[in-house]
C-alpha cells in the first residue's frame, strides 16, 4: 500500500532518518522514525535532545 504524499514526513522525506552536518544518522524527531505523519494530531510531547560537545545527538 502506498502512502499518500500528504502523510510523508517532510523533515526526513519518508526515510525515518535525519543526518547532521557530519553525516551521523539518527531517528527523525518529527515523525518518530516512522517516515509517516499522524494526520489526526496525536503527537508526542517535545523532548530535549542530548548532544555531546560536538553537537552530535546521543541516542
């Protein structure tokens, strides 16, 4: 089943992953790594992302 384009996460382009400027990949915080947005508006609360001294995300 193909996902309608309106539901694809635009932050990660549907991959579920994002990369920083050093190309370290991490789970997309917008869609939670699913690659699909919940159109019903049931979003998790925002969380603070832990980073190291080089601003790399610590998961």
